[in-house]
C-alpha cells in the first residue's frame, strides 16, 4: 500500500529527496489544470544502493558501466546513447567518472556513482497527478568487479493518482561466482520487471519528489530459484529474528528484482538478512526531473587513499606508529579516529591531525581500532581500520597438525597446519622428497606464508610420497617445527571419474542408510565443463537404465553446481550429505555427477556406494507356531541345539546381525562389485566413476582397478573426455593475502 508523507515528513525522516539536477535544457510549458502535459526531456539519475558502490566484501570494486557490458574491463565505458555515468559529491556537485577514479570514495566509503538517463518522454496529468515516463538505454552494474555483471535497460516510471510510483525495466546479465572463479552463465532477460517502488510521488514544476519503498516489504523465495514457474515458499526469506532485531527497518526490494538476483548469485544482497551489511541494501533515492540534460562538472578529483594503516600486535611497553596517506587536487585535512569495534562508533583522537599517529607505552588492555579520516571540501574518505592489540608474549605452539593428503596429480589441494602464539606466527612451508633427510622451502623468496593454509593450485605428480611441514615464527625465540604430513598423489584420470576420499573414508568404509552420512568424493577427468552439473545420489538401477535426457529426477539428494566453483581444472572435490532415511535399506545407490543439459552424456560418472547390509525382516515361515508343537525338536520351549542349524536362514555364518566375515562378501548389496555400465552413451554426471562401454570392472572399497597398494577407494569410470592439459603444475598461491582482504571487508551480507 502507498505511504503518504508531507514534505516536512520527508525532511524529518532524513530521506534524501530526489531534487532537480540543475541540468541543461529549457523547461516545457505546463498545460492548464486537468490537461495531459507532454514530457520530452525528463532525466532519471540513480545509484541503486550502497552495495553497488565501491569496494565489495571480496575486496573487488563494484562499479557501473554505460550500456550493456559483458563483465570485462575491456567493455568499460562511461557514455552510451542516452546514458551517462557521473559521481555526486555530498553538496550535489557532479564529477566526471573515469576508469581511474570509478572506485574511489566520494563520501566515506561510498563511491557515489550514478547512471543518468536523459531524453525521457511521456505525459503528466496535472489534475490527477498521474504520470508515465519512459527512457531508452541501459547501464550495467559490475558487482564484484565484473564477476557478477547485470544490467537495467529501458526504465519506465508510472505514477498513479495516489502518489504511488513503480519503476519497471528489463533485467539481464549473467549469474556469476562471487567467490572469484570467474565463471559466468548468461541469464534469460526479464522484461517489464518491477525494480523499484516509490511512495509519496509528487510533481511540482520540473521537480519530482519520491521515497523508495523498502521497509516492511517481505520476500518469499521460489522453491526453485532457477525456475520462475516454481511455487513460492510459505516461509519468508527474512527470518523472524531479523525482523525482531530491526522492527522498523527490515525490508526487501521488489519480488521481481530479488527473484532475478537469486538466479544471479547475489541472493540476500536485496533483502534484510540480519547481517551487519543490511543498512547498505536499502535503495537510494532516485533523482527525477522534467527539465533534464547532462549537468556541468566541477574540476575536483575524488580522494585516493595511497597508504593504508596496518594492524599491529604489540607487547606491553611498545610504541606503535600508524600511518596513512591520501591525494586529491584540493586541500585536505587529516583526523585519526578510534573505536572499540570495527563497526564503530568512531570518535576523533584529540590532536591526531597528521598523517601518522604515535601510540606510546602500550599496555595490556589498550586494544582498539584506528582509521584515518580525510576531508577535502565536500569530499571525504576513510582508510581501512587497523586493529592495535596489546598482549603478553606467547611463543608459538602447535594446535593443528597437518593431515595426510590424497589427491590427483594436477588437482588443487589445501594444506593446513596451525600454531597459536602472540604475536601471531608466520609460516614457512617446507617439503621433503627424501624421507625427511632434507627440507626445502615451498614458496620463493623468504618462503613466508601469512596464513595457516596454503593452496597448491596444481599438485605435481612427483610430490607422491613427499613429506610436508611448516616452520612457525613470531619474532621471539627459535623457529618451531610442525608435525609432518604426507602426500599421496594419484595419476590423473583421463575420463570422468569419481572415488571416495580415503582421507575421510579408509578402505572398508561402509555407509549406514539409517544414519546421517557425510560422504567425501573426489573426481577427475572432467575437462572444462561449460554447463552447470547435477551432483547427488540416485538408485544404481535407475542410473544403469538412464536415457539420454536423464537429469537425476529420482535422486534422494542432489544439488546443481557451477563448473568454476567445485570443479576446477577438471577436478572435483565435494561432500554429499544424505540424511538418515533418505536411502532405503536393501537398495543399491550411487553418487553421480552429470551435465544439467539434457542429452549431454559426455560428463557422466557414478560411484557405487558401499553400504551396510540391510537387516532383513523376519521370515514369517520361521515364526513359531502359536500352539506348542508336540515335536520337542521344534517346540519353542525346548533349549536350542548347541550345533548350528543347517537352515541357512538361521546359520550364524550368514546372519546379517553377526559380525561380517573377514573375507569380502559376494553379496552385491554389500560390495560395489560392478560399476554402472551405462546404456548407449557414456554417463554425463560428474562426480562418479564408471567404465564406459559394455564391459564392467570390479572395484572393492579401498582399491582401484590397476591402482597399486590400494590407494584408491571405490572407483567407477565412464565417459571419454580427453586428458586434461594441466598448466602451471605446482603453482602455489598463498591464501594469506586473500583471507586478510576478505577479513578486511567485514560488512557481512
């Protein structure tokens, strides 16, 4: 329902009003009351919201591009057709936006980008207040620096007689991976989508005032976000706890826009979720004018922070110096600020108006967050916050030992070992290929890693049998040596292959369908899929009988995954978690991976699950007679014979309640004795192992056909993908910088 507000109420609410942009162009003559007034030069200026401005949680800058762009920097432009990009200072001044300044802040952390549409046409009924204005053109929001590019095209404003306004447009772009893989999937454009609702719309002269409608709007997601025709959940995406915590401020963007972003991957950025970033999700006000044009620009450069202060872990008695710096083309002033929390509130440090801040004679308990605030006319900017901690010295001691790793050659691997100490230790990863007689640093230069974890982008084949350790140091005392982990590097599969991860599931592992299970699966040989994949658990019989269009409709649990997220360089590493009761006793199941594109069988792979044998129901034929038998040998009151019965149903050697024989059972319900053979075409589901063609192979849990020393566990192979050409084998990427960057941007959504 529309909300009516007076002009004084707008001001009292602290809402940014949409004011006349002061652009170029003569105002149209207004008709007499009650007549339709044509509109020919309207402008529409908008910055979307704070989430779409400046640095994102991943550290990548989100910025605007004029026109429909593909997410690459090469496609960046500031004007196209009727759309021009600009920046707005706090006092309303317009600044030209450039490739160099697009991410620089204008007010606080807000880069204040705006997309300006000119040449809007339509009509306004001066008696009823109704209006219709349409613009042509588009702008693209490069969320996460282009990892999720999406656009708004040809916006239209309709205002009814109650002052309620609706802005509709075409939404389009690509689903991306905010995690950073770079994989994007084009989305079907949504035409005539409601992207914003406005309350209290009034048109006076050339000025149009309005308030974005957000607070109190609920959102009920589709049960299948990727299928617009699916029914909606009865449960709100905004939890009762979130609503209770912010009773007057929780809300959501219009359903059309949120539905779109549940497909783009930006999900909860468009409604309250209870995170500290909720305030940034609220829509910005729109600036609408009937006398438009492109404004005059002022010659002011946004403030550029050129040096960020670094956090410090100090000991009692230490003196700490923090330094920051910035540039612009007008005079600047500095002010250091302190807070007890990174969220604030921030208070000025008295007398701290230089580029450096000196904190002398630190004491335990003096911990705090510091930042440098820079002011230049109507512009302002803040450095990142730097945490200054003060504790007593603690020499490093190991609290997390490196684990043994079993990986495919060429696949990615995370290697972790941990130490506790103060100051926090740094690490020197080392590798030995001669049984620990000699050790070499893994990383170049000083070999230092500022994190417990290191990611090996492509594990070299010659790391098989190598030992791994880390040295920990915190500047006090000698290096401390970690425990030792071992690498087992398996040959990379040449066809789509799945296997149990023997790190979690050693040889002989069986899964009990009556319990919750966490099944860790490795895969390889998948090449570079260009489509999403279905990953889940299906009855083995239906997998073997699948047709060309099979999409795991009978899966007991499944998920659709993006190639770049869980399947890198053709390798797969992910858990599947069937809960108790989802698999039925006595039924054979396989973990499968397949293309989400019907008819594509090139990626099919299946891994038969080794399951605990089901306990059969009692055989009614062996139930005791309700009347005592006259035959003592069958009288239930008679003591059983000490000799085992010759009835195989009662023979303890085959009783499923008895501990299994140490010899492998020949019962196929106990052992994945054969792999799925497929039908006419190889399987397309990634994440499963199976041999294509008409033949079959036996794979006992914990061993692999042709795999020496039982290195592999429960394999099956299908498909005929070419051998993945591995590039940059052994390339090592330190996670420390990435983790620090993400920790820095803590506005969690």
